[in-house]
C-alpha cells in the first residue's frame, strides 16, 4: 500500500494500492464517493470470477497481452473499484508508439466486452519525441470497470480521445492516469454521452519540467443518467502547464452530473501555468449538476493560476439558433438545415428598434406632446456626439441584455441591478453576440467561451478574451419601465484600471 499526499479536497491521506483490502467498500459517505450511486456499483466492489475482460483488435500499434505477462507500471489504483478491476483483468490492451515515430493516422482502439460485466486495463506508451493520436471507442453495451495508464515520453505529443456513447443503461467506471514527460504535450479528451452510471477519474502528473496537459471534456446527460468526472492534476515539476475545460448539458428529471476539478501546485512546481473551467447548462428544471473546482497553491511563484465554474439554465435567447449560420466562417449549419433548436418568431432587433421609436412617437402624440420626445443632439461641445433613443427600460428584462443597432453599431443594452449599460455587441475574442450572454453583477459573460466583461469599463475579466470591448454613455430619462434609454454611439475611451483596483 502506498499513501499519497492528499489532493486538495481530501485532507485524509489517499491510498494507492493494488491490494483490494486496502480499500473499504464505500458507503457513499466518503468524500470521493459522496455523489455516486454506490448501491448500483456493487458488482465492481468485490472480485467476480465470472467477469470478462475488455478486448481490442490487434493492429500495427495495438496488442492484447496476457495480464500475467504485461509490462509493470508504476501506477496503482486509488479506489476500490479500480483495485478490483486491476486484480481481476485477464487481458491488457497495449498501445505502443516508438521513440521518434510519427503516426499520422489515428490509432483507433475499439473496446469490446467478453461478458456483460468486464474489467479492463489499457497501457498506452508513446516514446520520446513521438507524435500520435489515439481514439478509444468504448463498448456501450456492457458494464465495465477499468483503468487507462498513459505514458507520454519526453518531447512527445499525444492526443487521446475517449468516447462513451450508447444506451443509458450500463455502468462505466474508469481511472485514467497520464504521466507527462519533460517538454511533452498531452491532450486527453473525454466525450461522455451514454451510460447509466459513468464515473471517469482522469489524473495527470509530470515527469519533468516543461510538460503541458490539456484535459477536455464534453458530456450530455439525460435523466436518469449519472455522469461524474473527477479530475486531479498534480503539479510537482517546474514550468509545466495544465488546462482543464469540461462542458456539459443536462436535461430531464434525474439527470445528474458531477465535476470535481482538483489542481495541486506543489512547492517545487514553480512557474506553473494552470487553469480549469467547468460549465453546465441546465436545459430544463429536472437535472442537477454539482461542480467543485479546487486549486491549491503551495507556491506563489506561478506563471498563472485560475479556475471557474458555472451552472445555469439555458436562456430562451441563447437557446435559439439564427435563421442563418451563426458561425458561417466556421462552417455552421446551412440556413434552413436541420437544427435542434429554432429561433422563436419575433422581430429583428432593427425592427424592434423601429417599433420602439414608432411607439414612442405614438405615445407622444397621444399624450398631446407632453411626453419627452427623443431627439438627437449633435450640437454639444463636450465631446459627446449626441444621445440617441434606443428603447424603454421595460423592453429589457432585469439583469439581462438585448441587442440593438444604434447609429449603425450593434450594441448590447444591459440592465444590471439598478443600472443600464451599453457595450459593443461583439465579443473581443470572436464574432459572438454579447447580448446573448449572461449578466452577472456588473459584468456580462460571453456564452461561447465564458469571458466576462466589466460593463463599466469594457475590460475582460476572464480568459480567453484579452482585449476590451467598447462601451458607450447611457442616460435614462424618466422613471420605471417607461423610462427612455438613450445611448451616445461614440465609444468611451478605454479605461485602464490600476493594479489592485
Ligand atoms: S467568443 Fe467570446 S469568449 Fe470566445
């Protein structure tokens, strides 16, 4: 038995062992099992001689090896189910790429179960300065508990993709550990679509300075699926990088996802660059998403470190695709093509603006001219071009935004708390409408990659955007929902906040 240093969320020592009896049978009260439906995992808590082993077809880089003859690995299971699987698996799937070898075609490993309940062990090793892509396609028709142990040699570049798709009936439990060599680059992606209970535990450690790892995940959960991704990145080498991005969508009663992102930067890991993010989109009121990012720094001498997590409902406007491709330059769906979501009938923003103006004029006429008439002023000498009427306060729901064209410029007009703000509608990271983002306090968050922008300055508050977005002067004439919002279309000069402000 090996006792590992604790990951950030677990302050009791973590056990790593090949001995099953070093792990208690979880009750569900343990930190690492507290979300999981442990009662449904009984078949993997105890050795079962009737369990099969996952197999894969041998190719130029893939082989099946008897477990007794397999090359030893330094990796040890860190929970009961993986210890049971490691002890019980009879065949090991190996993937080998030699030193300096460049494999242009993806190495596809299609796993197949030999029984309804299976153990699995995959041993993936790519040599020094090699380059390869490995795709693991899981057998969705069987229950499986297993491990993937990956070694990326010094200077190597490995991309791996793991796909679990199929009926939402089966159990898939995986530990996936990767050692990243000196100056090596690893991308590990998981796509989780199928399975009744899926629990994937990716972990990364570094074997030398300069390594980088990206852990990417996409998951879709329908009720009653339970999908858990529990990540641990262990920075113990200097000048290494990690980037963790997991995004998912959930729908239906009983759908439950769990994302735990533990990143530990040890004292010796100076110059670390790390970021982790999880986003969960709730498509209706039925599902539940738990998201826990944990970043523990034992040294302040890092290049950068951050994390973010957000879970929220899909907003009506964000759920609606435009009648033309949203990202035509990126090859979006053709206009009129099949879509999951469609734009609700409603006027174009320009038409809304016209109707707002028409309504304003109608109301003014009805009131005998007593209502303030929106009027453009270009005669000011204070540097302000002139305010233009845009809409009424009541046209925008509290803490939300709408897109308007003001003097030829697309703007997001935002109600945030008691304030009204105008910010250019184009995200500075890509051509995406900020009006479709979420308003959070005094910031608006781009829906595509999650950069938030300060509505008072236009400054990006989070990556990936690094450039500010123009903002505009706003004034509100009147009170209540009927108050008129006017905007000066001349951008306010960029405000640069001093450090600490
Ligand atoms: S498009 Fe806005 S953050 Fe990427």
